[in-house]
C-alpha cells in the first residue's frame, strides 16, 4: 500500500500558541514564555507537557545568561 504524504494545508493551518509560566531563580520569580507552533491547542498543550523538562532547562539557561528571548518550539506534523 502506498502512504500519502500529509498535505501542505495542514502545515499552513498551524498556529502559534503561547504558554506563560513562572520560575524561581535565586529567590526571585521570573516570567517565562514559550511559543509552540502546532495544528491545535490540544496538540500544543500535549507538546508543552511532553517537553516540559527541556523547556525548563532552556528557561533556566536564559535566566542564567540574562537572555530574555522567548523559547520557541515548532511541531512538525508526522507524515
């Protein structure tokens, strides 16, 4: 059987979902934000939860280097 590739319309319909959270570092609270590009909010939430340890590491590295860049994850649809 031949497997069809996922159409580009699914990729085009992907949207950015922002998740804001707080972390403590050296006794102070800091606001953090991660943007996840996904097809739906449910997919973005699942990706956020599945990658939370990595997101936390990246946020802590940003805090240590005083880098206020937003963390961004792009979800690639499986074909």
